[in-house]
C-alpha cells in the first residue's frame, strides 16, 4: 500500500500539539465561544457582553509507537510504526474555527460559530498485518510465516466535515454566593468526504517466500469499505482533506451543558467582578448526532473476505500489489478481480455517528490569581464501529495564573493513545498560543505533538 505520507508528515511537521483541542484554554475564566466547545452553559458567564471570534486553529497528532527520539534515528518510520505486538493506534486531528459571534443579554447568552474538522485515524491495527500490507517485501523476513487472529475490528478512517453551531444559555439561579446555568448548542453538519476500511475478526496466515513476495492465505474476515467525496480517490495527502471540508447540509448534532459557580467575594468595581469565583463546575454531553454522506461516488459495502489455504499453484493473495495503492476503490478492484469478494460495491448513502462524549470539569481558586482545573472526558460510543468517528478518553490537570489581560497555564493530560503529555500556553487579551505536549517533548520521549493558536475580540 502507498506509504502513509499524511501521517508521517503530520507527525514530523507539528512538533509541538494534545488530543484535547485548545487544552487549558477552553476551561479559562475568560469565557467566550471556545468555552462552549466543552460546555454551552458557560456562555452565560461571558467575560464581556460581546465577542467576535476571528480565527482558531488546533492541530493534533498522537500515536502509541513513534516518539520524538525516533524522528532523529535512521530507522524507517513506517517500520517503527508497526514494531512490537501491541495494536497500532494513531490519531491525526485538525480543528479550525471560523468567524463567530457571541453576546450576553441579561440572563441569556447567544452565539453562532463555524468550524471545520479533518481527521485521519488508525485504530487497533495488528502490527504484523499492518507491516505486511504497508511494507510487504521491504520489511518482511524472507521465508517466514505468521498466523494472525484478532477478535476486534481494525480500522483506517478519514473524515472531513464542517459545522455551524447555534448556542443558547440561560442563567437559572443567581444568588449572592452561587449561580446555576444551563445551555445547549444545536449544530448543522456539512459532511465533506469520508473513507473507511474496517477488517473485523481477522484470521489468516502471512507468508514471505525466498523471492521477497508476501502472500496472505487461509484467511477469513468481515470487510467494510466505504467512501464518499474527495477521499474516495485518495486518502494519503493533505490536499485530499482540504479540498472538500464543507459539503451539503446533511446532519444535526446537539451539545447539552450544566454549570455551577460558587462566587468569590464582590469587589468595589462591578466591571472588574465579571465571572469571579472560588469554584466553577461544569457537566456536558456533547456531539449527540449523525451526518449522512451523499455523493456521486458514494459507496458503502460489507464484504466477507475469504482466501483459501495456500497451495503450490495458488499461494494466496500477493500483498506486494498493494504497494502503490492510495485509495479504497483500488483495493476493492484488486480483491474483486482475484475472486476474493463475492459481491459488487454497493452505491448508497450512509450515516456516520459523531464522537459522543461525557465531560466534567472543576476550576478551583487556590489563592488570588492562581487556579487549578481538573477535566475528564469519556467517550460513549465504540471507536471500532465502522460508522463511528473516533475520540479519545482523557484526564487533564491544568494549573493557571490569570491576571486578567494576561494568562499562562500548563495542561497535563493522560489519554488512551499516547499516554502522559504536558504542555504550556498563554493568552494576551484575545490572542492565544499553546501546546498540550511541548514540555514532555523536551524532557521526555513524547508520542504526541500538538499546537493551537487564534484570536478573538471581546468588548463592552
């Protein structure tokens, strides 16, 4: 199969970004549109009456195999990706905020926001199978044989989509010592392009002969191949993801949130007392919804992959022929022409679920200007399902110093793919810049890279 150029380029290029987008910034007491991404109820706590979001960009790469020290080695990165016995997991994730407007009026908060998403995921791929498919004769030992058996679904998935969100929040209770808010965001979804290869309950034998040819035989698996839009023709270059982010409006999603604040003592100047608290707690249920992919080249097919036991005349499926493949249509054609797929690709529309999560956080004032935030995120769906966009479980602790116009913070996150990561970020007025992994990249062999930046203008 064609080399995974997008994954490796992203891992090398973004040497500084956490799987939680805008980690540390989105739980700040300087509340605006970014805070609604984790809890729409926060909008009633806006620091100013109005905010205009100009832009926001977050780039994330996380994996469980390749660390920063490996980038300096002479070993081929694709070989490192498939080393060891643990399944390969990698997430490449981009989130871009466009223009947005938020306002606060009495006990109400209103906002409209725009966002674009791009994701490429490798989910639980068996390293021996992945090495044989991607590297075949390059890295497979001559004359060797391996039997592989898995009871889960292995996936390669790419997705792009856009969304326009409408957020509404309401302050329900506002007493001298505490207040309670609720909120909801209703999202219009614009699916762009999609590609999914799912190999469920795979069992088979991979053999390399003395001439360097690698074959697969005695194989049974359930195979899902689905594609739509630009990712139908290719899924391994950056342009495949950027050309068709926003498609037609074909989906809805909802975020629901609850917020409680234990207020700090009032100050003499009420304008300086906006959103002052000793404790700020939030609960949210996010990304409840689906989107439907429709396109002229829309296909989604569930196959039964069966390859017989090898014989001297028929050693099985030659994996070397996948070296130059860069789209799922070519994979279908190869398997079908050799008689391993018993039905033709099915042209139809299909639904894809957003990554529904439950999240909770608490921001605690330790002393004047010093806060510590705890945040937890738990996915509610199964990443191995073929119709599911993935997300990671994570726990984040963020100490911060908030001086009002200036804020500096350091998020420390444990996520299920890359483990422990620590970073640093700052905000000056409406400008922000940060990373959730740059600290551990410097002092440890981090397996994550991330970076985010942006600007918003708040006034009155």
